[in-house]
C-alpha cells in the first residue's frame, strides 16, 4: 500500500450542501484548499456547529481540482476561489447522530475537515508479458465510495493520475435494494464492465439518463458506440458474479463478511486482493491506538497504517470459508 505522501491539514471548509441520492444516502461536496487526496484516503469531518465530540471518518469518493490555477488567482487572494485547490465529494450513509448532522448541512455551511488521512490503494501490478487481465473493483453498499475515487484514477480522470489501467477495469457493486444507482455510481460507468447485484431485487432501480442503453436483468454489460455503458443487473449477492481468476488484482470495500469471503476466493485463484476496512476512530491520525486491526504481522492502526490492507494480511489467519456476504458496509 502507498503510505500517505501528502501532509494533512485541518481546515474549516464550505459545503455546497448535502444532496439526497437514495434512501439514507447522500453526497456532500466541500471546497478544499489543502493537498489533493488520493483514492483510498479519508477525512475526519465535523460540522462547525455539532453536538458530537468526535469528528467522523469518511472516505474520499471523488476529487476535482479547481478549473485552473489562473482563474483562481484572477479571482483575488481573498475570494473563496483563490483558496480552493479543488472539490472533494463524499458519499455518506446515515447511521447515527454524526452522519445525521452531515446530512442536514446546507449550502454555505462549514465543517472542519482533517486530511487527507490514511494510505491509498496500491497501483495496478505492472503488466506482465502477454497479461491482459484488468483489475476488478468490488463494492458492497456504501463501500463503493472509495472505489469510485479509484475508478476515476484508473480511468485517468483524476489530476496527476499515475495508474491508468491499460486494459480498463471491471466494477462490481452489490446493494440490498435497487435504488438510484445512476447518480451514486457515476464514476463506475467508465468501467469496461459494470455488474450490479441487488439482494432484495431490483426495487425501483432503472437507469434514467438519456443515451443509456436500457439495462436488462442478467444481460451482459455492453457499450453502444459513443454511448454509456449498459450495466449487467442481477438479483443476489455481488460475490456470486465475481470470478477473481479473471483479474490481475481485486480492490474491495464493504461489509467484513464480504471482504473475508472475497479474500478467500482471491487466495484460491492466486490473485492479490486489497481491502479497505472500517474501525471506530477517535483521533484518525495514529495517536490514540483506538482503531486496532489485527493482522498476521501484529496489531496495526486502521487510520495510519490503513485503511487499505492486503486481504491476506488481515484475514489469512482467520481460516474464513467462502460465504458470499453482501449488503451495506
Ligand atoms: C476509514 C473509514 C472510512 C469510512 N468511509 C465512509 C464513507 O465513505 N461513507 C460512510 O457513510 N461511512 C463511512 N465510514 C463509516 C462512518 O465513519 C460511520 O458510519 C460514522 O462514523 C457513524 O457515525 P454516527 O455518529 O452517524 O453513528 P454512531 O452513532 O457513531 O454509530 C451508529 C452505528 O454505526 C456503527 N458505527 C459507527 N462507526 C462505525 C465504523 N467506523 N465502522 C463500523 N460501524 C460503525 C455504530 O456501532 C452504531 O451501531 C467510514 C469509516 C472509516 C473508519
Ligand atoms: S483513531 Fe486514533 S490511532 Fe486510529
């Protein structure tokens, strides 16, 4: 894993307000004048006016640098545009008081953001001679968030992206129910193939944008010339539709049972697997030892040594069998 080469900062940042995406899930964007985050990293976020004591860790789902340094400079040193190095977006699932407060943020409200924190997803393995296998990105529920940032980097859309995937990538996303995935999964549509699985059926899911091919349940993903990708949609758990042997590397984030099962399958297929894991956090910066992850190499801190770990490193010793867990992270 790549350790954080970017110095973190703690800054009071303005939001454009929480945007509802689906039941219990919203997108939050902030102007961020600090260092550019890498895919896999997270921020500790706490609204300026908050009833909770501790900031909450949230993964970077997207990063857009400001249009141009020139336009920022011409706006004058006191203007918000001059300060803005870019916009960070987060996807947040409402859980308790902290995330409810984030969901209630309005345009212009401010929150203290500390970051970028943690490590980044490791790069795609160097292409071996004759190797044509792409990476697979596998997300369960709100666990798709850090994978969307990775998808953006692999597609070469992020500023300074160093790891464009030469043979593209496939994106797998599992949810409990079908809902407005089109607004949630924007970056995933840059994939070579996009597979969606809903444990509770399609629900209200339907791609709504013009220009998208109609997605049929069970149909193979395809891209019309000049058009958007048409996802392959299934009922069931997402791991039922992933074969690690088809990939050079697997990146995953989601519920722990899903990550354990996927690691076991990747081990059987001799494919490297990297997982982003969650622990309750207090400081988020490696100081309090409150976010321990047990690994084959001893205890590590999720916030400072992770949150991305090799699946082998943290699940190898558990002797996990391949259940196909899914659902929300
Ligand atoms: C590195 C990292 C990245 C994360 N990225 C995202 C993200 O992109 N989007 C997102 O919606 N959430 C993300 N989370 C989870 C998010 O931080 C928690 O949901 C949030 O802290 C809950 O705060 P709360 O005050 O709303 O709920 P609380 O009142 O603190 O808790 C509500 C419920 O959620 C459980 N919970 C709280 N924190 C965690 C946690 N860290 N792991 C597992 N269960 C927890 C509690 O046990 C309780 O049952 C991430 C967590 C980590 C550690
Ligand atoms: S949250 Fe304090 S060490 Fe990780």
